[in-house]
C-alpha cells in the first residue's frame, strides 16, 4: 500500500512545530544566556525553531517540484513509445546477461543475501528485497555490451534506471503508466547531472566516472517517482544520492566485465533505490545539496552551472536522445560494423577476397577496444567475425572459444586499428572510417557518423523487437519472449507492474 500519510507528514515543519530535543536545546540556550550581558546573549541565540535555515536555490526548487509531479504528468505519445522501446531493450539485456559470468554471480549473490521477497530477480526463479534486486538486475543489465547509451552525458542510463524503477515499482505496486513515467524521469535527471558537470571532458580531466554518477541519479529519480516522493522528500533524496555518488575511470581496466557491470548498473541501481526508500521511510537531510557550503558541484566541478539540471526540463526528453545498440558489442565498435555492412551492400565481397581492413576511431575509443581479452569489446575480433559471418549475433559476440579459432585469427590478422586525433575532437560523436582493400586492388571506404540506433539514425520498433527476441528467446523461450514484448508495449493496460514477474523469470 502507498504511504500517503508519510508523504504529508514529511512536509517542512513550521517554526511552531518543534521536536522535544529542540525544545530542550532552546531552553538550555536561554538558561545559559542569563549569565551573559544582554546584547551578547541575544546575539548568540539561533532563530526560533531550526538552528540554521539556508535558502533553497531556484534550481533545486524547480528540479524537486518537477520530479515530485512526474508520476501524475502525462507524457507526449512519442516519448511513451521511445521509453517502452528502451524498457524492452534493457530487459532484454538483463535477461541475456543472466547467461554470462557477471550475471550468474549477481543472481547467486541475490539468492544468498536477498532479504524479504518483494522484487523480481530477472531470469531467475526467486524474488528478494528491492535493494538487492536492483543491484542484481543492474549487474545483469550491463553483464554484456547490449544495453543503451547516452552520448552527451557519457553514460548508460537504462542499466540502472530500469532495474531501479522495477524494484521500487514492485515495492509499491505501481501501474504500468506510472512505471513508464518513472523510467522517463530517470532518463531525464541522470544524464543532466553529468552533462552539467561537463560530460566526457569532466571524466577525462577529473578521473571521476560519468558512467556511475549519471546512472545513479537516474536510478534514484526513477525509484523516487515510483515511491511518489513529494518535493521536500525529493530534495532530501537528492542529498542522499549525492553522498553516495562515486566511481572512478579505472572501470575500463576490468578485464572480466564483472566490476564494470557493478560500476555501471549494479552499484548505481542499488544506491538509487536506497536513497528513495530511506526518504520514503521518513529519513530527513540537507534541503539543498546543490547549493550552499560543501555542495555537490563544489565537490565535483565548481565551475559547472547548476542551471544545466533544469535546462529544457519538460521540453527535451533525454530518452529520445539515447542510443539503442544494433549490435551486441562495445559502443566504439558499432560504427565499424555498420560500415562493413554498408560496403557489402555497395560492393558484395567475401572474407577470402579481403586483403586488409583499416579502421580509424577516436583515440580514446580505440584504446577501449584495441585487442581486448573479451570478444564483444575487441574490435579486431568482431571485425573478423563480421567478415566471416556477414553479421554479428549475441552468440557469436560471446563465443570465447572462437577467439582461438584458426579461421577467425586469420581474418583478425588483416585488421588494423588506427587511433585518430581528428576523430577524437568530434567526441561524443563516435565516428568510424573503414577502408577495405580487396585482393584485386579495389579499395572500399565508408565513413559512419551516426550508427544505427542513434537519435539521428534510429531503429524502428520492429528492429528493436528483433534485437530483443535474439537476446530473450535463448534464455526464456519464444512463447514467454512474445508475451513479454506484447506486455511491455501495452504497459498502459497494466494495473500492477508485478504482473511482469512471471514473464521475466524462468519456470
């Protein structure tokens, strides 16, 4: 049941509403004051009521009000459609992630430490507490490289926002419409935090990670919308979230994708749900973590303008600017695979005809995918797979044995990756320039600026469904996959989000 009484009781108290402790403190001050000269005594007394009251900034006022009204605010039809596509895409990533080492570890952790049976652990056969479920499902969502990404904020919103909205949504039994609005709010709030901090440049110069800060605030916003926090509670919640914000750029040194999955999705979803549930349970805190002494921006980037958090809020929906990956591989590899497909359409060729493939990427992007140990984030390997198979599937992108296969290694030896400083200057736009030299002397060159699935080159609903089906069916079967897809695109008819549970779990 919804705790409406709590929502009312946590509104700011008037100066005439004092706790017993405050009364004792004030009484003590006045007793002590009798021993001082009158001017000194009254100069030392605090305002009647709270000891210190700092004004709330206009940014915090606007932000917290907008967030508190999100659960009852209708969304444009195209935003609802886009949000449903991202919900499906993320849940597909969660389900397919259960087949991978990070996902298996997350499920076993939740099974061991799961707490009360409240929320779904996706692709498992059990439920647990909402905080533990959010952690597990967040790890599952980024156990692979199939989840969505938001270029301006340099983050992956869905892997934290959707698990957080689901866990909190099940805790409070919200409707499908409410769930969609919570997810949309998460995409709106999280990315605005790291865009305001400076995006990729902030991450590169500070060594803090946008890939944890942005999803954390998104998860917290989504969970808080599901909990129906009021504006005062939203301000406290943002304080708890700011205190939990963390994460270093060292995530890209993780060779097994386990800590990376925790960093991107598990830690952020868990902490976001924690913030929402603490405040919903009655915890209070700092009224405005965005301004005043030792505030969030003073800690992370004193030069940032907090007004970025409310820039076009309610007009520009960040979910519509979020990418859905066509290929189940790391983001820097997407454009290169698109280029190979485009070249084959123009001039069909087989792998045997290829003499050399040269791929140019931005310098930082090239470093992430250069001869990595994991198949789906190794550019040379994935280009070799594309040359041989003429496509890339979830199965082929996760076939570790194939990295040692003689035929694949022969094609991989043809691939040269060149870091390009000019392309680096175009970031966060991920551009690839691919040149294929054929044995007959032919040179085929393709530049891709906007990969399939970006806002500039979006996938259709049918393409999103096709990708999701490829990810979901091996784990849950075709019948359950079909029912889940239908349910997600008809969330408006779902009275309780817990109706999704039988479709998300194994029999």
